[in-house]
C-alpha cells in the first residue's frame, strides 16, 4: 500500500474517530448518498470529441462539533466514477477538508489538526479531465501553548508538522516543520493587535527536484470583530533562503507582505467578503485555503471555484484578491465571486501565470419541493513563459425535486468551452447529469 493511500485512509479514519469521540448531537452530522448518471459528448475535453457516460455513487457530508473540549469541522465528498465506454480508467475522487482543535489543558494547551485530500491536475496547462487528475494530500498537526501574562495579553507558541504528497507529482512530496510565536494584545472587547513571527522549514523527498528552503514571516495584525462581521489586516515582511544555489537564481529572496480579509453582513441576508494579498505563496497554502467547508454543504446550488492551484514545490510571488457577494432568503439565493491573481515563481518560472475570472450562481425555491438554479462562469488565464492565453467558460441549469422527506432527484444541463492560442487546448463540451439522492 502506497504512503499516499495510507495517508488518505488515515484522514478518513480521523473523521470517524473524531465523530465517535465527540458524541455530538444528531444534527452535528449531515450527509447525502447519491447515485448519478452523467453523459458528455466530450468527456476528455479535447479538440476531437470523445463521448462517454459515467455512473457514479457519491457520499457527501458535513460535520461540526463545538464544545468545552474543542471544535472540529469536516466536510467533503467521495465519488466512484465508472466509465461505460471503457475509454477511461474508473476513478475514485475525493474532496475532503478537516480542521480541528482539541483542548488538552483549558486556557493553556491545545492540539490542532488540519488536512485536505483532493484531486488536482497532473498537467497544470491541461483541462480537468479523467486522464489529468491525481490524488493530493496535505496534513498539518501540532500543539499550541498559551500563556496569559495579564488579563488583556496572551502569548502563543505553536509547533506544526506538515506532510504533503501527490500521486504523480513526486517533487511535491515532502515534510515541513513550522514554529510560530504570537503576542496578542486585546485593546477592547471587539479589537485586538498582535505581533507575530512564523518560520517554516521545508524538505522534499525527491533529491534534486526542488531545493529545500526556510521561509520566515514577521508581521503585525489588527483584527476587529463587530456585530455584523469581522476583518483583519496584516503588514510585515517575508524572507526565503534556499539550501542550494542554482545558476541564474538568487539564494535569498525577500518581499513585503500585506493581507486584508473582510467578512461583513450588509443586511441580515446579504454578505460581503473581501480578500486581498501581496507576498509569497505556495501550493500547500492554496490547497488548505480551498478545502471543502461545512458551510458549503447546505447551499442551494454548489459553488464552483476558479482554479488557481498549481502543484509545485516552488514558492511564488503573488498579488491578487477575491471578492464575494451573497444574498440568501427563504426562497432566493444569489452569489457572485470574482478573482484576480498574478503568480511569479521563484524557480519554476515556466509556471508564471495571471488568472482573472468570475462565477455567478442563482437559485429559486419555486415550491416547497421544487427549485431551479443557474450558474455561469468565465476564466481568463495567461501563461507568461509560453505566451499562451486561455479563456474557459461554463453555463449550467439545475432543477431539484424533493420526492420525499429523505429522497430527492436533480437534473443538470451544462455547456463548457475553451478558446486558446494553443490549438490543441480548444474544446466544446455538453453534459447532462441526473442524480438520485438519499438525504439524512
């Protein structure tokens, strides 16, 4: 059994173990079991279309536990796709995110766990297709020690161990050790100021594929929690030092860092989210930030994220931001997400890219047992080193019937296409999806 498979099974086991230990109320766990039939006239999304039909059982879940002993969140899905024309190998796809903290000594010592298992492209320049997917995993765990010198001052010390792995990108496999010290000053019941230092030491399993490095971040943070939301701002400096030197590349890189995150309720049913950042980034942070969340499980229509994760052991300079606006009432749901991001890699400069895009989702509860939804998105991607430009678009119509208290039927029609300066990347894809769901 491969190390990646053992880690994957271990993460799934952690979900079950945490649920058993927490002894949460029945409404702490929500799940649905689905059986879908999907037909595509271009399953591989290639210039020359190849049609196929996939039958896929799926288990989706969301679990939340909060109490005096800590909190734990797990969400995601697992799908087995069987292709009827046997043009593609059957697939077992997983999108699972975990985030937990266990209190070992109240107000003093806790243990953190964060993990994500997901399927990512093997070829970052290719499309999302059955022959361009691989299982990836990130596991982060370690203790946090808290000291309180005074009533409004806290000192946190953190140690974290990280393990990363990918089925077909071996240069991503490795381990990281991280330490952090954070001095927090509570200015008022709703605002806080902190001075923080983080250090990450990354070592990769495949010798020569990527240089090991140490990354240090020092920054000040101001955070505020209000009646309608919260926001925090970071400003500081980052430095990266590689263990090995390469001709044409500097051994040390440094960069100012700035981050702003806002989550604000404009009204009782309308919410605004803003995320701006400038500094260093890497694939591990992208995977953890994009992990499934329990809040997404109950959305009337699923969220489609703009794809901006490229599996690599290298760091990149990033400048960008995300804007989200959602409106949800008893009968209507609407959300728009916009994204802009520029990535400039420190070593793997062939992966440099700029991404822009937006996704709009809407759903209407026509009757108590019937709803209609629509989703549309466009993504523009420019690869600097190969002077290539892509434009991806997708539109989908969704209908959901609730056939009984625990069963439902959904139907989806979608059209996707790509235009590109690279002729071999152009495609058109039409799909029809029927799903029967058994809901907890």
